[in-house]
């Protein structure tokens, strides 16, 4: 059991399951490499395949916590069917997008989104296949728009359409998404990532549905549209975590501005006390190669330096040739980057919103960080029944591991996303005074500290109740409780 809690980087790793990794041997190797969250991409496969993935994950994690994230598709707009191998277009050509379903040819194409013609306006950009082909709307009629090609290529069937300047008259949650939400509820997923979020209302709509179904699933807002960046503060407030989805975000906005936007999103999440995930093409070259490029290594390190709580791999682990090596590479980069952060005292500042709030747990988290530093504690231990206290502590970037205890298995799984947190399920002691004995036993059992090491404990009475954290104590491993504060 202790081996499952051997030292990993504080940064958390999310791996997407797919044909390359959804087998017993590879999945166990991914866990051994440090994956703490597995992602199911609802854009691919069917429910039967996803159920097989879930069964595989749970067969390998019956005695250790791991979180499962479902990633919803959202309203993906695509080019309609094209004749033959597609239609070549050159800069300056005129292309008509017409309402209806037909085979695209001779300068005329369709779309799978019925209201596309209504929503587009003259002067707006139309991007195809992640921006490889670019057009500008120059004329609009009742049932069609005419576009001038600014960057040519070959328009192929079902390629994605991005409309960075257009306010779409569609919800961020599609009928397919609601089916996938039902699957997530039925099978007890821990997180749902919402695609193409434009406002906080998109988050609240799903949250109300989950509350009605009495389902505890945390919601991750994927920031991948200019509207989401504009409404960032409200979206973060409505969400449980945010994900910098650099794929579509890099298409929808100027690519050269993406690094700065990433920093803004991560910093805003830190200020709000919410986890931030950085995703998309982090180690893309490792889909086909056993080692990353120098630029990719720098990219991952800079995301961690920015304050990202987690890094996510997509194709690298879903369909790549080297899924395990990709995670091990993330781990090596994280270890060296975290060492540099610690040696140079570069931890992010405490969350601004927590500094301004009178929330009791937020104040205790700030105080705990100071005590850990002052007494050179080996560990920070918290009883966090629902995970909230652990999240507050995580965002204060302790220089030591945070051991988060809870009797709720779903809370333990959710805490797998939190930076620096080692979640452990434990039965709550009958009395608050018995907590030090439990901490001693766990610390010894998992070889997390030695006799004589000091640990700081945050908890509240009665244990096992949400929202009662109200005290800090210092304990010497192997002895009775020394003092209270």
C-alpha cells in the first residue's frame, strides 16, 4: 500500500484514455508513472467503449484513488459533405456557404449548423480545419453568405468551422452533451469538462441539472473562445476548475497572444482559489517520437512556473506510440521545475480572493502555510470531508505534501486534481482528540514521515462533517499532540 503513495511531483497529470492506453498493462504503467486523473473524451467512441474504459480504470484503482473526467463535445460546427476528396481553394477565391444539406462542390459548401447563415455577419472571419483555411464574409443574403478566401487550401468533408467574431445562437450544451451528462451521472464520474463555454450561465445550467439529479460532479470550464476570456472572472466563479484549451483558443484568437492569455487564465484561477489545467499539444511530438522537442519541454515547464495545478495529455496517451513515456517525461519536467521553484522561492502569491474574504477555512489555510514554514514541518495534514479545505490549502502552495483525509470516497477522488495533495480515505475517529493517533498511524503506514518529524494538522469537530475546519495543531510523529493554535 505504501508504494502507491511514493513521492510524485506536486503538479498533477491528466491522461486521456484511447486505443493506445486502454489496456491493462499500459494503464497500470500510467498509474505508476504518476497519472492521477483519467480523461474520457466524449467526442470519440460510444458508451459501450467508455464503459469498458471505466471498468478497466476501476479494476486497477480499487485500492488507490484516481479521478475520472468526462470531456463534453459542445456545439462543434463542421463543414458539410464535400464531393470527392474535397475542393481546392486559393487566396482570393469566392466561396458560398449555403443553407441546407447537399454535396459541396463548384465553390458552394454547407454546414451542419442550421443557423450558421443567420448568425454570420459581413466582416466576420470563417476558419476551416483549425485555421488552415481562412475566409472573410463579404456578402450576406437570406439563405447564403459569400466569403473571400484569405488563406487557401483544400476544403474537406466534416472539417471543423471556427467563427471567432460570431455570436452563435446555440447553447454550449447540445442534446448529445445531455446524453453524456446522463452517462456521467449513471457511472459516477468525478469531473465534467464543458466545451465552448461562453458565459457563467453555461456552467450554472449544468450545475442546476446535476443538483436536480442529486449528483456530485465538479465542473471544469474549458476556456477556448474569445467570449470566455472576456467573461473569465464570472466563469471561474461559477466553475470548480478551469482548463486552458489551447487548441481552439489558438484558432479563435491571434496565436501569438496565446501565451499571455494562458498566463491570465492561470493567474485568475489562482486568485479565485480554483485549480487550473493547461492542455493541448503539450508533448505533441511524442505521438510519434519517444522524446519531446526542446520547445515542448520549455512549454510544460513554463505552464508549471505560471502556476498550473495540472497538465493534460490528449493524443499523446490516447493514440500515441509512447503513452507511458509521455507521462514520464511530464514527471521529469515537473520534478526539475518544482525544485527550481522551491530553491528560488517562486511560488505563486496566495489567492487574492482568499486574502479579501473572511472565510474561516481560507484564513486557516494562510495561517497553516506560515506555521509549516516557521517550524519546518514535514507534512501538512487536513481532514477535508468534501475536499474544500484541501483545495484552499493546495492553492497556498505549501513546500511540503498535503495529506488530505476524508471518509467520502468521491471527495478523495476529486482531490486527486489538487496540486500537492495526497488524498487518503480514512474512517473518521469517534472523537476529535483521537485524530492525532489516526494521523500517526497513516503517516507510519504510508512512510510519509519519520518519528520525530513535525506535522501541522487542520481539522474541526465533529470530524466527518462538511465545513467545520476551525483549528490548527502541531504534532510530533510518534508522540502526543504538542500544542494548539
